[in-house]
């Protein structure tokens, strides 16, 4: 199987994003004690991380 490293990294990022937004992790963030904004903060940070990693992968694809 001859796949590029970029393709493998993008697939890994999609799987990681699917896991980040799966219901068990969302329920953990929703039930965290303290302020009620944990779920909002988790969603904002996780979505920002996915977008940032995707942009970084696409910008550095010419180096391979």
C-alpha cells in the first residue's frame, strides 16, 4: 500500500476529531464540577485545535 504521509496524517486527524466530539467525552466535559461553561470551553478549544492542526498539515504539505 503506497499512501502519502500527508494522507495518513489527515486520516489520523479526522479520527482524533471524531473521538474528541464523541458523546462520552462531551458528557465528561458537561458534568465537570465548577463553572457550567466547561462544555463550551471544551468545544471551543477542541474545535480550535482541530482547525489549527488541519491548517498546519495543509501548509506544510509541500515539504514532503
